[in-house]
C-alpha cells in the first residue's frame, strides 16, 4: 500500500519508520538465516530536501557516537544507494533514534539501515517493494560488517523468519506458537572483531555437518516438527570459535536448554544469546534462566520474548508534514 500524497498532490516530504531488532545467523545459517524480534528497535525520520545527497542531522538514543558521514553510516549508505538508483540529484535529511545498543548482536546497524530505507521509500513518487529495497539494505549493512549479508536486514524488511540469499528473500513459516528468548548482556562485542576469529579454514566434515543441521532446521520449521529443529539447531562452525568471546556463554546456553529450549546459540556476532522454544511460557522461563546465568558471570542483561513470526519494519506515522 502506497503512502498518501500530500495536499498538493506530490509525494510527502517527511516520513518516519521503525525497524525491529533481529536474531542473525540462527546458529546454523551464517549470513543467511535470521528472524525479527519484537520489543526493541531503531527509528528513522527522513525528509526530502533541496540539497542533493544524504545529510545526517541527528543521532539520538542509546548510541550517539556514530559517523555522520553518510558513506560511513549504514543508514546513510543505504539511502545513498537508493538515491543513486531511483532519483539521482535529489536529497534526503536523516535523523536516527537508536534503541539497539552497539555491538549487541541484535542487528542494530541493520535496523537503522532498514528503518531509513522504509521511511525514504515512502517519499518516492512510486515506492518500491520490500524485495526491491533489499539490494540497498545490503549496501548499507556492508558498511558495518564488511560484507553484503542479509540475515538481519532480510527479516526486518519482510518480518518473521527469512532465508536471505545474495539475490532474494524467502520467508519461512514456523508454527505461530514457537517463540524466541533473546538475552542481551551489557557487554560490547563488535561485529568486525567477531568475524576475525572465523578467518581460518574449516574442515570439510564440519561444513557437511552444518549443512545437515541447517537443512533439518529449515525442514522442521516448514513442517512444524520440533524434533527436527532440536536435532539441527546446533552450530558446528561459528559458535565454537566465538563462544570464548562471551563471558559465561556455556552456562547461559545450558540454562536455556535446561529450561526446555529446542536450541540456543549466539545471536548474530554476539554477545546476545537466543533460545528457540515451542511456546511463549517456555521462552519466558528460558529468558529468566539465561539472565540469571549471565548474572553469575558478572553481567547485567536485558531480556526479550518474541514469536519467531516477528514484526517487519513499518511506517510510524502518516507521511506528510
């Protein structure tokens, strides 16, 4: 559905959008699989302006020390990509309100990028589909991660659990009852540092094991088969190398499993930890147990419980001034 035109019959001059947080990788789908999470996110306000290019005028919220140079900011880079493709010579002013902590493993860089795109898209004469926004979201996300990865921006654009290949987004259909517990310890782990530990080659046997695990999780979600998900939601590649970077990780994961989770692992690059559960009550118990385990490790934390079929980014107010 297109946004309403302004009273003069032209596209609106201002729009505001919110993008939720996300769980990236989902243990077995490195850079490919992710789902959105309700309860936290970033907001972007975009205005059409006479000056060509992108102009970041304000950054507020839990993170304020981000680059104002558009090409060095995920949201700014995404809007530059959109302008170049759709309306060269035009301009956007951008304000960001950050609700996701930096280096949290909750898709904070992606959320700013997607919120800005969804808001700016509402200002175009002919707004694009969410799928058509995907390449511009990848351009923005690459600023933070150094790679064009869609496991965070994909689910934010479409909502829910999404398989994000380099060229397309495929929304999956896990049972509505399935929920995620997501716990964010008050500890920063930058994505680029977390990627450094993955540089060494992997044995072929580990790659085959991970492929089998991913296949079981995807099939389990489509069939609603929790046993398949329990068998497959085990990271053979990334978690073993990144776990030492997160204080108390082993105990936090075990706490989730003891509470009845189908599986648990790092969210994105970490340090946040997620657990998939068959219902909201189990997810709530798992969240409490995970927070308690982080406390034993000396870390305060925030917890969220969300359906796997989480929200998509959305406009917050009618376009127009």
